[in-house]
C-alpha cells in the first residue's frame, strides 16, 4: 500500500499550480481544479489546503528538532498559506507578488523535505489511479440507483445519502492529491445517513428499496476499507461508522478567518 502525508500533499498542491499564467490567482487556482472562482467548490479546495497546512504546523511541534529549526519550518508552511490570501488571489499569478513564485520557491521545497519527519506521526493510504477511478465509478453507480428509489416518508434519508456521496465523489475526483485522510472524512455524512437507514428500516427484506440502498452503500464501504487497508478492522456494519469518524484527521475551517484577514 502506498502512503502519503500532509507535507507531501502540500507539495503536490503546489506542483498542480506550478505553471505560468497571466490570469489572476483565483482564476488560476479555479482552472487548475476545474471549478468556478469563489464557488462553494472553490472555497472547499482552499479550505482543504489550509487544513493540511495547519495539520503540518501542529505536527511540527512533535518533531524532534531544535527550536530554531522548528520555527523556520513553520515559517515556510505559513508562507505557503499566503496562496489563500486575498492579496495573492487578486494578483496576477506569474507576477512577483502572485502565487507562482510561492509554489515554485524555497518554501515548497522546504515543506516537501518535511515529509519523512511528518510521516512518523501522520500518514494516509494513497490509492493507485486505477483504484481511484474504480471507486469513483462505484459512487456514480450508487448515486444513479438511489436517484431512482423512493423511501416513502423516509425519503430524506435517501437524499442525505445522495448528498453525502456527491461530496465524497467531489473530494476524490478533484482533490485526488489529498490521499485518503480528507476523502474518508467525506464519508462521514454517508455513514450517518446509512445508519439512520438501518435504524428506520431494521427489518428490511431483500426486495425493498431500503435494503437495496443499504446493500449498495455497504458495498462502497467494503471497497474503501479494502483499498485503504482497514478491512480487517471492520468486523461489523457499526465498525464502518467508527472507522469513518476516526481514521481521518481533518482540521477545522481555517480559511474563513484567513481570507477575512487578507
């Protein structure tokens, strides 16, 4: 099983943006991830990046280095956080005050070099591309089937499953550089809806819509845990919920305050 870590993911994020361009920073980043500037998806991408930088900063406190080196490492990470500032997002990407010098500069290299130290404390399984495409196809199939179902007065549960699966699909499709930590966290709302489905339809037989929805969703969980190496820990359907809530470390919404600070 391949592995990744938040420092490596930050470097990969920079690499995805490391092309020239005379567009503004917000447009360049949006284009790189095939979203609209300042859309909800755009803000999700910025938030994901800031989550990772804050995770690296907090993990640096656990690394056994001298205080002056620790301070220097944190300064490089904070420099890269400038990619999400209003100043950089509003500047021309390839200008001296734009994002290109940041993603190709010393801070990117310094953060990448942190990977072995950070990985001692935080790491995530990393899918092969074929595995990632397989999971995406499975999610798309489930969404399509769920859209054709009706669960009567419990149909809001079906919609919660669909919404959660779409969020998971977005993270895996657009933020593939984020390994599995952040992506698995996207399954939390799916897990919650799934357990609500089991609670409200405890005696669903094989021929009901509820049973079909549970079967399809459980199949996705089994695929996820197989690829990420956690399958042996999921001995019951309730273990799936525990895994989804505990495997991934996802930091809080840092981006809102950072943007307002400019």
